């Protein structure tokens, strides 16, 4: 791939392992600190592992770095310790072998270069030694080393730098354009019409070319409904309200609280249950009924910012489907809908239902009566009380659960279905969602 910077490009390691951390690197470590997504010692250390070694933070070593930062040790000194560690050196040696030589380094080879790190000139010296060796030149001339497709690499970089917007040059539409893929003509490794070089780089670059992408660790967890942060700026009112207001069983489940498994499946989150990546309407349906409940999620782990999580999820979708779907929001947005429209919609769903969702009026009113204490009220009074209660939760959502800054509309959000195979791709280590790093950083 050539000598390239990390996806953040602000932390540098020279031949002897010296390190210089610029303020931007620290700022970019922000992760899930809310409000404002400000950096912390924990997110800074997680970013070191993710960007510099392509790994999740080591549960034994990472707390030591975190404690040093919290005790006042300057970030440049902590990062210096990191880039002189065996963890960092082993990752870089493996990248040199895989990205530049097209083969995996053995344990003995890694140990050899770790022990001779300074003598061999650090990353740059080791890379030069391996690339310029007579044996490697012979292998290249004999066609035994498959060189990376530089055009595909440039396209990958263009994708990873793209803003996550619904614009034609935004990540989602740019992905489909560069792949030359659509629902009618999805991409695959053997497609005659799509950009197979980019597709193969996206879906197998990690295992084939040594991209640093093993930092993503998918895990099931429980998140607080009242603290999740949306990554889209539209929440369709109809998709949020129709099921609980036309099905008393769902309504009872949401009111009962505890840990809820939504009827549509678990919600996909990132940063230990901070950001919603997929499942906004499953979340909002619970929130409007009972914001104090908890919900089952599958979490993608630490990301420097929520847009990175969206991109990573979409690369998993591409691996599964061969293109990226887009959608539309047909109903009113819960973040902007007028109170009178909200009241009218709630009453209509309870009394009349929809074509696909017949009304369950008597039982739904019984559920609200039980959980809101509406005994003795007329039906009209109950509807007014229900309207006010649900509207109060909408206002709470608007106050405490505002979408991330620069959130996009729903049309380009990840549609992670079916979930299981996409999760398998995400944690396979094969997907390419960071820039390749070889001989040295910088």
C-alpha cells in the first residue's frame, strides 16, 4: 500500500521508536464521552491501541497507561511507552510482512525483529531490510508476491475520508458508486460488472493484507433506554408508536421494564451502549412508553466517533449484501412534530389502528389505566392523560437524547439485516475499515 498514515494521522513513531503526539490525536480520541464527546484518559488509550496497533485495548496493560495519564503523566510520554512496547512492535512487524510481502510473519520472525528493534532501525529500517532483500526481490520478479491494487487502495482511502451524509459524495452513495453496485446488481468477489478490486479489499483486506482492524469486538450487553444517543436526525413517529399503541402485549412488556428484547430484535450500539447504530425505531418505541427501561443490544465497542461506527457497520452490510440500501422516513419526525399532530396520531392509533395493525382499543386502554393509574376516568379523559404522558416522554427525548452533531437523515443509515451474518463479518478480522500502515507512521 505504500507508506501511509493511520486513520488519524497525528501520532508518529520514528525509526528508533520515538514518538510525538499532536493535540489533534488526543482530541480525536473522544469516543463516547457525553455530552460533547470530549476525550478522556480511557478513550485516549483505547485510541492508541486502535489506531497504532489495530487492536482492542489490552485488559492488563491498558489500565496502567490510563492510571499514568490520570496521575498527570503527559500524553506524549505515555504514547512513547506504548510505541516501545512489544504489543506495538509485534503489530507493526506483522503489518510489514502481510501488507508489503503478502505473507504472515511467524512467531520466531516477530521475536527476532523485536529483539533487534533499535539495531535494525525500527519500523523504517525493518521494512527497508525486508522489502529490499534479495530473496524478496526474487519473489517479486517471479510473481510470487501479489502486489495490492493501488487504485482500490486510493478508493478505500476516499471512502474512509468521506463524510457520513446523504450527499452523492457522502459515504453511502459514494460506496455504491465506487463499487458500481445496486440492489438490482449487487457486488461480489466474482461479479463481472462491479468493482471487484475494491470489494475484495473491503471484505478480505484484513486477513489478506494485514490491515489493522482487529480493534472491533462485538459483544452483547444491556443499555439504558433513557441514555442512548441517536446517530440519525429523524425518528419516524408512526414507526415508533404504531406497535405499542395497537398491541397491548407489546405495551405491557414496555411498561413492565427490566431488560427488553424488542420484537424486531436487539439494537446495534457502539461505545458500550452510548450510540445507536441500528434500531432507532425499536429504541424510540420503548422510550416513548417507558424511558426508564433497559434494552438488549449488541455493541461494537470503542470507536473514536459515532460516524466511524456507522461506516464500520455499513462495510459489514456490504460484505453481506454487496451494496448499501437507502430508506426514507414517511411519517412525522418525533424531534420536530407538533403537539397537536402528535395527540391526534396517538388517539387515532389507539381507536382505529392501521390497515396492517388493527386496533386493540379495549386492552390498550386497560394497560394504560393500570400503569398510569387512570381508574375512574372516562375514555376521553384517559386519552387526554395518555397523550400528555407520552408527549412528556417525547419532550424528555428532545432534551436529553438529541442526535449526535451533524447527524444525517434516515435514508443512509445502516440496515443491519440479517444481523447474525453481518455481525460475523464485523468480528471476523477480514473487513477493511482503517487505513493500512506499513513501514512507519507519518
